[in-house]
C-alpha cells in the first residue's frame, strides 16, 4: 500500500536559510531512494518560514527505511533549536 505524507515545517526567521539548506539536501538525497515515488518541497508565499513536503512512498517499510537515513536524522537535530514548533506530519492513503 502506498503511503502519502504531508509534512509542515515552520523555521524560525533567523534560521530559515540554514533550515532550507538542510531541507533541500533531503530532497537531493531522498529522490535517489528506491521506495520513493515523489518528494517535493514547497515554500510559503506569504510566510517564507513555512515549508511543506509532499511525499509518496511505495510502502510503509520504505518510509521507515527513509526515516533512518543520515540526512533525515540531520534534520531531526534542527527541530528543537531552529524550528518554531515540532513539524506536523500527516500520513494518508487514497480513499
């Protein structure tokens, strides 16, 4: 079963450039993963500190493997200090 994931990330103003760099690296690396079908990063028009990922994964197992990658763990290191709040993650399926 495919997994559809939407993640909302809100960077602190003073850390926006650093957070964006980490997020862009995540895109560069993630699109190489076999289990990934789509991995797009969007930035807010009205609030440039808001970022949204839209992802499609071939399986739950593939997503679990993704979350263990070093570039995803590097993002996890930013959460407490560089983000306004914990990212909002929505896992969905087509109904």
